[in-house]
C-alpha cells in the first residue's frame, strides 16, 4: 500500500520543519530522504508474487548524491538505510543511472531493475529491485539528485516520481539556504570516501 496523499503531505511538512532547524546541509537533506523513505513507494510491494527472490528481504533506502566539486563523482550524503561504511559512497560521475541523471538532467524511474540490463549494484549489501532518481537543481545548475530504492520489485511508480520531484525542489532550497556549496567544498574528499570503482560489486 502506497501512503495516501495526505500522509505524504504530513510527512513532508515534518521533514521541512526538521530541515529548517538543521544547522548544516547534511541533516537538512537527511530530513528529506527520511521523508522519501517513509512516504514513497508501495509498502506492500514485497507481498506480490515475484517481488522478492530467494534470499532477498523487504527493505528500502534513500539518499542524496551530490556532484563533487571536481565533478569526478556522484557522492552520497544524508542517507537512510545504507551501510555505515558507505556513508560517503562515491560513484564515478558517468556511471550508470546516477550518471545518466547528470548527463541528461532528467529523472529516472525503474519499476523493476531486472528489466534494465544496464542497472548496476552500488549498495554494498544487495541489489535493489526498484529505484527512482530525480535531479536537484540550484541556481540553474544540477547539483545532485535525490534517490530512493527498494529490494522489492515494482515498489515505485509514476506517483512516487512526482513526490520525489517535490522533495528535489525542497532539497534545492535546503542547498541554497544552508550554504551547500561551501559545506561540500569542506567535506570533500571525506577521509571515508567509498570509491565505487575500487570496491563496489558489479
């Protein structure tokens, strides 16, 4: 069951209040990814036949990938559900669907990643079965993207993409209000940068 519109709006309001109170960009962005985690997707998707394969489980993640100052990576910040050691997961900027978002500036919906031959696993724990990506634009430039993913196939659909668009717009305001560019320049490269080209499973 997908959260109703009023549930999403209530959760969004809560996330915006948390973001406004945050002193730095990352917890503000994490408030928005928390909303994506809680209020996007069909939370009963795993109950459908074929949604999960043997050994898989019902779980979701969300995060923001920012374009690094040197434009080498899409780097994870403000995540919910990723392994702790991937707090600063860095995906080469041209790679896979995050790279396509940067290249085209367009959102992506993958209802079932099994149907996307080019899909690549970056989450250390397992491959996700459904994912959605939306660019974040600030001052006319694409500064990153907000993403959500679930192991159960067909968790996300066009309605979730529309909700993610709203969260992306909120993330752009957070980026401006909290001095995102200056903060990122100080944070990158983090000592725990997890470079996907060195470590991730293909």
